[in-house]
C-alpha cells in the first residue's frame, strides 16, 4: 500500500521480504526527510555554523510505503477512519508495526514546489525513482 504522493527507489521485493521475516501485521517504510532550508547554529547573536539544507534532524518519518496483512484492514472502521490515527497508532501500541529503514531516494510531492522540483528532475532524465527499463 502507498499514498501515491511521493516518489522513491524503495526496493519493494526487499520490503516484502522484510515484512514476511518479521511476522507482524504491518510494515511501514521509514525515511529521513530531505532538508528544505539552511540550518543555522547560533551562539548569542553570532552564527557559528551554517549548513545548507541538511537532511532532516536525523529523525525518521513515515515514508508512505507499507506491506499489510489482510487482518490489518479490520482496523479501518469506515471512510472517516484516518489511517495515521487509529490504525497506525494502534498497530504501534500493540507491537504489530515493523519499520523498514530506507536510506535511498525519497521525496514527497505535497506542494507545488515539490511538484515543480520532481518534474524538473524527471525532465532532466535522471529520476532516481525510475527503476524500470
């Protein structure tokens, strides 16, 4: 399962194998988000370090690629159920959610800026998510 609002070079076969190897109800792909802004380290009013667009803060986020056992769908109680609330939070608290760490390419497409950036990458002919021939 995926949201379809991001692109990645996640190895789906490896993701499925990881899921099967852990025997839990669900596996979530986690990624470190790309940096969007230059980071500044301050000492008082003096800038002691500047880092252009560092990759996230080192924390993992939901990368939006999942492998689910069919019984996981029982956690969805209708169209009003928010996947990130009751189902995912419940899976985590029940110890039934594994994390597949993906260190490769991942980019969201949540904003017009994201769309324009990804289209430019595609037009440039070097889209890292294009893993097919």
